[in-house]
């Protein structure tokens, strides 16, 4: 990996020591080319041949849907383009057939926990699983799951401290009781290699504006093909209308693909940008990216240990996020930002700082952060 060449692609790195990719990732210049392509096409109204400009946009969306499918080991007909992670999670929750007495299981610190008006209205029990020493033990998760559990929800990587679930083991626990697994992968995709078939998960929702270096306002939902028929769209629009009378748009063929969850005009400009970010990541290789990210994580952990910081992230965790407890965490993060060092400080969960590196970061970035941090008492 030619790190100097890579870093030259990221204008933000000229000024910033940027270690906050779990918040918002930096863009490489190539992603802007995708946005420019969209704007140029629209402003000059120059679709190819006899295509309408909407036809161009839909073709691009279909292409990106296929790229996303390849990236996570799915089929293109299992991918729906959505607006955000929460949108995908709600599509699953609202489209599931609930019965009184059903329950759902999720970690108590889940980012978008399954406690919704839909579930409350249907008398579904929420079963939060405790988090101890920054981790959720699979044995505790297993105790919460029974034959009345319909969904088990986890984040592949916790937004709080980077705790990483073994998704395959979670799936085995859930499937043994006939439950399905719903995953928030926003803090993993783009940094860690992911294969939804290997991990046997049922649903994945993710937004690409973190490690995937993609747009805000465009996200995606993976629905395993075996669940496509049973999961119902939670809203209807011109792209998935049920009306079979006289209308301008033909309904989808039997609602057999995940496109049935795309009810209206999507963030097409974002699709042009996401195509470029996926190309950038694929050109490097996600396996190489994961190896570098985890190496940087190890270095950060070692340097924080030298400072004697109390860790919030459990030892041995293999993810891009490292969190540690810090007095006046928000104030410290703000002061570091004034020195052009970007991390996240939170008062919640005991007061901590979250550091999240990506493949374009270096050990020197981490060492500079540690040098600045050492000026502040733990």
C-alpha cells in the first residue's frame, strides 16, 4: 500500500490529524468526481443516446446496488437502497408480522435499539442484554433468547467502544430458536471484510458515510432472499406501488426482490459518489485495508497503555474503534480539535474518548495524538 500516494488523495489530511472515522469519514478526491459527473449530466442534460436522465440515474443505482452486493457477499436482488441505517432497521421491524408474546433481544447500549412504537403497539417484549466491561457475553445473549424471540439485533461493531460481535455465533444462537438476526454494520463496512452468507445473518442495514467513504442520505438494506417474500414493505410509492389500474409506472414483478422496499426517488447523486468510493476501496482491497486498520488499532492500544489510560474497549477486540475513559472528555476532544486533531469525546458511559483510524492514517498520526493527549490528566 503506497500510503503517501493514498494520503495525497485526501485533501483533509493536509490540515488534520483525522482519527474520527467512526463519526464521519474523509473523502478522497475521486469521490468528488462522482458528484461532478452527476451534476454535469444534469446541468447539461446529457443522458446517453435516447435514454431519459431518470433512466441514467436508475441504471447507476442498479450498478451500485450490484457493487454493494458484491462487497458484502450478497446477490443484487437482496439489496435495497435506503436513506440511512435507521430506515433499513425500521423497514425490517415494520415489515415483520408480529404477535403478542413475541420478544426482541438487543444489547442495552445498541445505537438504534428495537424499542419502537410498532413493537409496543403489538405487545412485543424488549429484552436488553447487559454490557459488562465493554462487552456483551454470548452466554448472556443466549439466555435472553427463547422460542418466542423473533429478532435479535446487534451492531457488528459497537459505535460506543468498538466491541465486535462474532456474527456467525450470534446467528447460530438466534436460528436455534427460529429467530432472525438484524445487524447494524455501519461501523464495520469499509474497514472490515464482511460476508453476509458466511455469517448467516438475515438482515443488514448500513450507512456508507463512515468507513465506506460514501454519501450521507444514502444507505442500504440487505434482506436474505429466503425472507424477501415474507417481509412486507412498510410504505408504498411510485417505485413499488400496489395499484394495478391505469398508471404511469409498472409495479415490480411480484415483489420478488429487495427493490420492493424502495418506494420513491432515491439519493441518485449519492449513488454516483458511492460508486467511486467503492471503486477506491476495491482497488486497494478490503483485506489489505482490514490488516492495516487493525495494525493501527494495535499501535494505538499499545500507546494508550503506556500512558496508563483505563480502557473502555475490551482487550483483544479486533475493530477500528478504540475507546478509553477520560476526565472532561468532551472538553479535551474540543481542545484537541483546536489543534487540528479530531477524535470524539462523550460524557456518556462514564466519560470517554473514541478514536477510530482508517487505512489512510499512519502510526505518526497516532503518536501525535498521544503526545497531545499526554498534556491532559486521565
